[in-house]
C-alpha cells in the first residue's frame, strides 16, 4: 500500500520533458501551507520583536496556527493521496537511501514527498503543535488568560514560557532546514516545488496525478477543525478563575494612599509586609503619611485580606511575595529585570512621575493583573526617554 | 409612571448627596474661625489677627527639624501657591491657592490631616493654630 503510493520515483534528477503537468497537491493543502506561512510569520515577529502589548496579536496568530495544525493532522487521514501521513516515506531505510542519493548528486523527482521532505513536514507540525500547546499553557499561567488559566499555576506557566521560547528557536532552525531543502530541490536538482505548492502541478506521468482538487472536502475538514478548536477553547475558558479576583477598593485606602501615589494593588505585598508599611507611616519613605488610628486599622485590614498570598498572578508571585529590605515594590529583582529597558527619563517624565505610579503605563494596574497586553507607555514619556 | 419614578429617585439622590455633603463641608472662613478659637485658647492669637504676610514667609521658609527630603512647603508645592505642585512620587498636586482650587479648605478632617502630616514632615512637629491660621489666610488671599 505504502509502496504503491510512493514508489513512483523516476531515474535521474528530472528529465520529464515528455510528461505533461498534472495535479499533485490538493487545493486544501496548498491553501493550508500559505496561510500557515503568514500565521507563523506573524507569531514569530510578534514573539521575538514585538513589545509586550503585541501579545494579543501573537495569541491571534497562535490561534490561527492551532486551527491550521488541527486541520493538517485531520488532513493526514482525510486528505489527497500525497497529503496523507500513510503516503510519507518515513522508514529509516528510505531516508538512508535518499541521503545516499543526494550525496551522490541525485534526487529523483517524486510526485509526493521525498523522505527528507516528509520528515521535515512531521518535524514542523510537531514543533508547531508543541509551540501552540506551550504557548497556551504559558498564557494561562503567566497572564491568567486563555482556556488553561484556571488550571495552570503561574510557576508552571512560567516554565512553559521558557519551553515555548526554546521551541521557537528550534522552529526557526527547522524553517531554515525546510527552506534549504526546497532551495536544493528547486535550484540544484531543478524540481519545480514552488509551482507544486502554488499551481499544484508537476511534470509527472498522468497515473501519478492527485485524484482531484478536493476543495469541498477540504472546506468540511477545515470547518470541523475550526469548530473543534473554538469549542475546546470556549468550554475551557468558561471555567471559573480561582487565581485572580476583582478587589473592591475601600475609600480609606484609595483616598489616603492614592492622594500621593498610585494606590497599589493589595496583591503587591504580603500581609506581614503590609503590616510593616502601614505601621511605619510616620516615616513613609521620608515623609509623614499618618492617617489616624481608626483609618490605619481599616486600611491594614483591607490590605491583609487581599495580600499577595491570595493571588497566583505574575505580579503577586514575582513582586508581591518578593522580600525587599526597604519594602519597596520597585526594589524587587523581578521589577528591575522587567523594567531594565526603560530609561530613567521615562519614569521621571511628567506623564509618569516615578516608578511608584504603575498605572501610568499599566492600564490595568488597579486590577493587579498587569497583563502584557495592557502596557502602554505614554507617548510623551516615551519621547522624554528618546531624548536621553 | 417610569418617568415619575426616575424623577423622584433623582430628586431623592440629589437631596441625599446635598445632606451628606453639608454634613462634612465647612467654608475656609469657618476653618479660620476654628483656628482663631484654638489660638485664643492657647493664648497665641496675634494682635492684628492672622496675617497673609506671615503665612507667605512660613510657606517659603526653609524649616529645620523635619525630614531631610522635605525642608519646605515649596519642596512639593513649588514656590508659588498659584502653581500646581508634585508629590515626591510624581503625582500632580492642585495649586494651594483658593482661587485656583476653590474646593480646598472646606473639609476640616482633610485639612487637619494634611497639616498634621506635612508639618511633621517639614518641621518635625505639629503646627500651632496660629501658624495654620496665617497659612490659611495666605492661601485664601491668593
């Protein structure tokens, strides 16, 4: 069976002058390929070069990749004769034979995929599967967003983020290998692979032709893949989030603390640190910030009831629970690491004021979420930073 | 029917807000009277009454005894009460002059809180009723 489908090789590196162009790539697989190119390009660009707030676009690209990958795996079993996994010459013997051929300067034209190309597809699809999976775990854990946010802890999400980055580098290497392979095939051996992936045709004997364009079947399988993805995403996303909750600020806190600086989210310090801060208001970073006994108790109770212990967000874990000697949030190593690319002058600018005013750039600082997608450095502050 | 309910609830709300506001509010003049009484009780009420001149000098002076970061009112409020100031964390403070920020000095609790905090930060002690009276007279005159 497998041999029947893939044994249609020809001697030499081409020389099919007598063969007319016949269809060898079904339409869905070609459309899939080019949509995947665009989605992956957007994901890579936003992932490697995008500022934090492009995460939204990155996630859209990742969702597109996920749907396309689901479609492609389904198409491995429902697609045209050359799109099926069962048609791939993956056996080690086939690979070795192919590599020997290439070493000897030969690569027979095949209507399907040669062993190197077939393995490339499997590797790319596997990497992309790993990338979407690690991405959605990282999104859930680090950002408390997406379908897995209720199940993944911040720490697990953080680890998944590291894996996601590693896989992205591997993907880049695989893409480079894929392009090198296509370059070799087209330029060195003269096989019109680009035409096969666009027009869908190759100059091979008519009996090797694809059965048809399979457009309708492709559409049905794609819609099935889309429906599967949307259903799973939405079903999981509907689960209640226990790692973050909305805090209702009390007036005593917003008024008294918010008069001088952004009233920090309670999850940015632990109960014992809040205790030390509020009990030490007589000398609050060089100023008397006393509020009176009754108000002090009220504020402290509010802060302790909503401290870092009660949240599993990036801010609560990395900043809230970080012990800093001067009790400042901005003294935490993580804070410094995440803000190292921001010039002093941006903080000093009128639009920001100082590192204490989280909400100048983090539009959701009040919620304690600090989503990447909500970071917006004010234009004026950015300009001040550029002058330095 | 619905419209009537809306009007009635609106009026009730407005009345409630008015009452709530009236309970707390005092005018800057009433604040002055309060400090006058306190100064007199302490035997420290100046002969010619509170003075904007002295208030101005107090506002601009560099004081000793407070915390090093805040030697003067001007540290945060700038050298003119007509200008907006800035907290040390960079938050804007509306001008101190009553003409620029008309809703100032009408909540006794708030006025007292800030006198307490800032006098301790700048002078290292609470201000006397006389100092408060002079300061307030200066701000009202601006």
